[in-house]
């Protein structure tokens, strides 16, 4: 089975975000970057699928050359090869999907795994866009998956329940927490990763379809007010909720 | 880009979902600001009767793509049907509720239309005749404002961030040919988690607890508070720490790697307020925090805080809420 995993390098979830002078982007200085947490589930699921059904796992990213580090991590986890499509700009989801779908065609994958969203823009677009461009089936936010010879069954949470989606391969699966427990690279894996192929090629994404007008700090929340201590404060709370917030 | 707005309407058990009513109201306002018209798109099998409800909420036209082929939900089939509605209606903007279904469909529809897309918007505005969507990024640490550079703009709207309202309109039904050809994937099975509970992302009150509740056996205290609000009002949430500990299911997790909620009232009990938790609830209208540590970061975002032991405060709060409802 030809398995492709799309991964992205993003700021760690606990990093401070300083808005840059242009008021449209953030200052990457001093920000710690990591493999998108949901992409760890994607890599793990690809490796599990390969272990069960055989095949090759390729990891691919579109980003700056700094992403080599994250691709090496994926190789150390057990992926066979990596592709880095370099670009210095900030392509939007549509542009990213266009580049990745085009390159995917060369690999003719049976399965493409993505994260359910990248935790920078929390967009959740690249997976379903790539699927649509390639004419592949797609299941998003998947938390349990079974792969057959040329079919899949994927489960996802919906409001008030769960649903099971059945479809044909090739397919794009976007991975949600709960799908698996991502493995840590061991020393042997880290050593082996150094010798695995990591191909680099420059990419020229098409124009963005959304334009960033502004990046701003979130609206200030009203000044917090500690009403008091212990059960005695409950009366004050009820009064505030009824008469000030008017939510009761 | 056309000034007309199309709103994709989701249904459950023959009723349009609350989040779709919110999208219809937001669509009406946006269309007003763009000097365009708002219409609705309904897709599926046996769904024609929903047109009346959509009209009641302001749809001047209702585009109906009905087919037995779509009897079981199919993401690819549905996306093609919505794209067909968008093309037939001539709308530039297509709005969705940011639900499990809406967020799955919007990027596909945008791709089919070769258009722009923004997911999980919490605010819409029209600036110089162009729709601008605001959405939280970096786990809510910043807000990004975006505008389209394409002929179509698909936007999903965070549930509870926009108010629903009625505004009767003509709701003229227009038939749209449902897509033909094979479906790539379909929903085979749906299982309800807990039928009696309001879905977490639609509840107007969310009561969440964290490690401060000490063990899964104490969640009855939280259930009692949920019940005190009466049927159909409140839902239960949890921090990741208690989900990871196996005390609560992941479906209840609120936060960056869980669900994002924006209820009228969010009550956090024994939750420290880590940035990843705040990402999932900081856009709630009113936040109440109950924590025994006055330095807990949750108090920085809470409108109202009580410093105290959850085991003492929770029963008192439950009793007081029950009394207000009598
Ligand atoms: C990549 C990543 C993603 C994450 N995603 C999420 C996410 O989606 N959601 C999420 O919630 N977290 C997430 N986290 C975890 C987050 O960083 C915190 O670890 C977690 O939210 C802490 O949960 P907690 O508040 O229940 O526990 P703690 O931080 O241990 O806080 C417990 C609180 O209870 C209070 N307390 C103790 N006893 C009592 C009592 N008797 N009465 C009242 N108060 C009491 C304490 O003062 C303390 O403030 C993520 C972390 C990472 C790295
Ligand atoms: N630049 C990129 N390179 C490779 N994969 C990406 C890139 N951006 C997004 N993805 C994939 O798409 C998923 C969703 O990203 P997004 O649509 O940006 O939220 C991520 O978890 C990755 O799997």
C-alpha cells in the first residue's frame, strides 16, 4: 500500500504569540516550533497501516527548510522517506492543498493521512481540499479506522453521537485525538532516520484565495471579579447571573 | 463577487438545527450589508418540508437538492449538491454552521467552486463592500481577519457566536438537480451518545470540571448541576487532564485538542485554566470559575469567580440554581 502523510510545522501550543509590526502576521522570533500535534496521530496511523498491510510510508510537507527537523522526527518514528517542498511565503489552505495534491499525484497513494487541523490557524481545510482535488473519498476528524483491501470504515464524533463512514480507497483521512497513541522515536529509529531519503524541491504555490486583513490580540475579557470565598459567595453569584449577566 | 448569500441548512429529526438558524440570521445580516439577497440550501432525501422553516428565518429562496441517492449522508455527494446550489443561486458567499458536518463540507465546497474558505468564524462584517470574517487562531491567542480574493467565499460560523432570530420571507422553492455519479463515501451508521443530553457545542450552558474534582465518582455533583438547569439547557464538559486519566470520555473534552464551545454561560470547576483549555471556551459569553487556588489562571478570564472547595460550593450552587427555576 502506498501511504502518504501530510505534516506541518507549527508553533507549540503554549508559545507566546507576538503580533508583528505589519499587524498581519506574528513574530516568529523566539517561538518554539513543533510537529503539529494532530499530525503525530496521522504518522502513527500510517505506520500502523503499513505494519498491518505492508507498503511504503512517505511524509511530505510544504514549508521552510527548518521543517527538515520535523520530517526527520517522522522518519525516526518509522516512515520510509520524506519530501520537503520549500517555500518562504505564507500560502493559505487553498494554495497549500493545490501544491500538495499536485505532488501527491506522482506518488499515486492509496491513503493520505492528515491532521484534523493545524494548530496555527486551526483551519481544517487542507485534507478535504486535497481529497476534492484528487477525487478521493474523505473522512474528517476520525477517531477510529479500519482499512480493507480497497475500502475503509472510519468513525467520528458528531453532535450528540458518533457516525461510521464507509468508503472506497483511495481516501484522505484526517486524524483526531483518540485514534491511536503516537509512538516516540527510539535511538535505533533516530540513527536509521539519518540514512533515509529526504528529498527537497522548491515549490511555487498559486496566489492565496484569502487575504489577511489583520492579526489582532483577542478582545479583552471584562475585568474578572472574585465574588468571595466558599459556599457563602453563591448568593452573590446567583444575583450577578440573574441581574447583571441576565443568563438565568 | 456576487453580493448574494447562500446558507447551507442542516437538519436533525426533521428540525433545522439551532446552529443553522444562527447561520441564517448571520446570512440575512450579511446580505443586508452587501445589498444582496439571502437564500437557503437544503440537501438530502425527504427534506423538502424544511423549506418552510428556512423561510420563517429569512430565506427569500430555498434551493432544494433532493435525491434518494443522498438518503444516507455522503460528504462528497453533499458537497457537490451544495456547490450546485451555489452555482444555480449565483451566490458569492456560502455560510455553514461550524458543526461536525459543516466543517467537513465547507472546504470541499470551496474547493469545488475554486473559492476561498474560512472556518470557525466568530464575527462577520462588511468592509468596503466585501465580507470580512474574524476567527480565533493560535488557540485563541490572536484573532485573524480575512477577506476573500476569489469569486466564492465559504465560511463556517461557530455555534452560539451568532444569535438566531425569525424574519419571515417568501422562501420560494427552487429545485436543483442532485449530483449523479458514484458516491465515494457514505455514513453507514449513527449511534447516539446520550440521547437525553444537549450536544456540548449547542448547549447554552456548559458545566465543566477538571482534576480538582479528585475522581470520576464525584461527577454526580456535576450531573446534578446540569440537571438543575432543567432539560435541554446544559451540557457537561471536562479538562484534558481528566480525559487522559480516563475519568471522562474524550467527547466531553473542551479545549484546543477537544471541542470548542461558546455558550452563554461556562462554569469551570476545579480547572486550572491552561492555555489549551482556554482555547476551547474563552469566547463564552459569561465565565464562572470555582477553584480553591486564588492564583489559578482561570480567574483571569472569568467574569465571576468563587475561591473555594468544589465539594462545598457545587452542592450550594446546584441548590440555588434549582431554586431560581421554581
Ligand atoms: C498539545 C496539548 C494540547 C492540549 N489540549 C488540551 C485541551 O484540549 N483541553 C484541556 O483542558 N487541556 C489540554 N491540554 C492540557 C492542559 O495543558 C492542562 O494540562 C489541563 O487543561 C489541566 O487540566 P485541569 O485543569 O483539570 O488540571 P490541573 O491543571 O491539575 O488543575 C486542577 C485545578 O483544580 C483546582 N482544585 C484542586 N482541588 C480543588 C477543589 N477541591 N476544589 C476546587 N478546586 C480545586 C486546583 O487549584 C487546580 O487549579 C493540552 C496540552 C497540550 C500540551
Ligand atoms: N504546509 C503543509 N504541508 C503539509 N501538510 C499540511 C500543510 N498544511 C496543512 N497540512 C496538513 O493538513 C492538515 C490540516 O491543516 P489545516 O488545514 O492548515 O488546518 C494538517 O494537520 C496537515 O496534515
